[in-house]
C-alpha cells in the first residue's frame, strides 16, 4: 500500500536541511508520494525508514533488464506520463524478430546485418538492441537450432517466443549465462512458465485478452515468486494499442496500481505491412512500450525509429551537448578562419557537417553555452562577446592561427562591436545566419 505524503514525512529526518533540493522535508515527502523524486536524494534517511519507505520509493513501473554478455536492455522505472513533466529514463529496446521455420542462412543474414547496423546521430551511435526468436515450426529442436543460429551472428539480448513449455525449455537450454525474456505466459500455461522464469531467473512476458485478466495473471505469477514481468495487453490495432498502453501507464503512474506496474511489449511487426509497422512502432515508442519487436529490418524503417527514440528519451532539461573546444575541420592551416558556434549538439553538427562537406578548411570554436542553440543562448545571456573572447583565450587559438579572423554566426551580428573591444587584435567577421550558407560565404567573402 502506497504511503501518503504525511506518512512519508513522519519517516524522514525532519531537519529541513535542503540537501535534497527541496526547502523542507514535507515538500520532499509530497514529491516522493507523487513518484516525482527518488528516496536516494535524501542522504539522511535511516535504514529502518528506508525499509518502511521501500514501497513508496519503488518506481511505479518495475525496472526489467534483459542481459547477454556486455549488452543490457532496460525497460521500466518510468515515473511520469509526459516527458516534459520530468524525463523518460529507459529507451525502449528495439528488437528484430526471426522465426524458427526460416532457413538458417536467412536467419544469419538478417541477424548479422541488423546486428551491425548503426546510425551516427549528433555524435552518438544508435543501434538496435537485440533479437526475438519466435516458434512457428512447432517443435523444440527447430527452436533450439534457431536460437543457436542467432547466437552465432549476434551477442545481443534475446526474447524467446513460444507458449509451449517444451519449446521454451529447449530455447532456454540453448542459451548460456544470460537473461532473455521468456514470452509468453497466458491463462493456460502460466504455472509452467512461472517455473521456468524462477528456474532461469529471467523475466516473464505475460499476455491476456484484457487488462482485468492481465492484472489477475500478474498477481498470481508474483505470488509464485516472479517479480520481473513484461506485459502484452494485445491491442494490435493503432487505436487499441494506444488506448491500452495509455491505460496501463496511467494506472501504474497515477494510481500506483502495482498489478500493471511493468513495462509493456509491443509487436508492430504483426501488422504485416511495412508502412503500418513503421507507424505502429513510432506510436509504441511514444506511448508507452518498453520493448518493441519489429519483423522488418531495413534502414528506411529503423533509422527514423532510432532517431525518434533518441529524441523522446533525451532529458528535456538537459540538451544534448558537445564538448566545448577548438575543432579542426578539413586539416586547417594557420591562415584559415576561426568559425564560432555553441555547444548544442544539433547546432555543432549542422555547422561542422556543412563545412566538412564543402571541403574547405576551418577552425571551429565551440563555446560553452550550456547546450543551447545560438539564438537561444544569446537571448539567455549564455553566448555573448565576453564568453566568446574567454573561449578564444582559454583554448589558446591565437597559437594556432597566423591570421586572426573570427566569424560570428549571422544571428548574433549584434555582438560584433563588443567582440572587437574584447579581442582588439582580431578581425571580426559576421557570417551567414544559416549553417547551409557557410560554404558559399567562406568561398566568396573570406
Ligand atoms: S535532504 Fe532529507 S533531511 Fe534534508 S530536507 Fe531533504 S528530506 Fe529533509
């Protein structure tokens, strides 16, 4: 039973020391009751109170981890409905499904291609997370053979899919020292599958035709000692998938309904149509899947999904940043110009990619603007002449160039006069407003 804010307050030190970031213990207690902070933020809670507060401190959606070697895919631990309320923590794992009646050659080609696929997006390598192996042949040997074939081509985590206990046992036996998802337990097989989850210490995928049955099933499974579960509420249509995913998230986060407080698995690949698969997968990323199983592997489908996922699961209060410093583009010489920008990743990569693509050499000075874009940082007072001059000096750019030319982004042309005062021995130029116009500016003006 979840504790109220007042009940939690009585278990806190009540010293109002503010170290948790809140002015009083009561304010912290209220946030803890609302699942908007973690108990660990207060360093002074006694061990006895920690035990009593464990239920309230536990996230409303249980953290479930699939593991294989050095790879881990975590889902759950979310505490809000909307990312602007706080942030989403664990990016949904995106898996590619193969079937055990496919030829081994087909399985290995699909798995090895998908395993190697990576997208470099604003300096980060985005990749797929693992593979789902589904039984369709209907016999344990085929399933175990398919598992072995996947393991020969990838070391990433695995979801095993069968509702037959003998087939699932064969799949589990083919794996060594890892934590796959055992999918799936239903109203007919849950006792046998619960035994497997306990034996292999692996999370259990649970499926049911409606939320009431699903909640009953998770309670029964939990009473047999399985804590880690992943929910499949059905909902293979766009509307029903959205409704069920939202209901589960709301019940878990707003009502603290523990029977549905687990990550959800989604199967957009069941659509049987690549266009619909893409739309369903995008919807599942936004609301509110923890694991997503695709049938199609193609860069056209996967690239936008990986980028969308990255954007949704970036903390809105912490913009993606690059390290401030001086970056060399196309092997610049001492006579080449110094371009200035901020350390917001998208701004940096827009500028760097345009200049790099043009083949023109330049020094790119990235200033610390707390991860904001040029105009936002200027408006917030984080990108001004003083900061730019400080960066020029702290990164010793004068030692790298013989011709002291610095190019301001066109959006902050207003800074040119002040920058001349800050850097009197530098030639200050105002560049274009948009990164795309930099190459022609560099060719024609510099
Ligand atoms: S850190 Fe702990 S003791 Fe200090 S104000 Fe916060 S809740 Fe109270």
